[in-house]
């Protein structure tokens, strides 16, 4: 039992998995934030284009 406990405490495979999971979550969150920022800018530009087209067809 003592050997099992010592082996368990020295085993770092679980810690590596957690580190990889946290890293993946941070990368995914960054990607989502970046895509939202790009989406908002594209939406802004599209709205500007629609407004300009509406102005040009109204004249």
C-alpha cells in the first residue's frame, strides 16, 4: 500500500493532462474572442455598405 501511494504521488500523467486541458481551454477562448471581434467588424462594414447603397438608390 505504501508503494502504491508513493507511485501515485510521483505519477505526473494526470498533471500533464490537466495542463493540456487548461491550455486548450485558453486557446479556444482566445479563438472565440478573436472571431467575435472579426464578426463585429465585418457586420459594421456590411451595415455601412448597405447604408451607402440605400443612399445611392434613393437619389
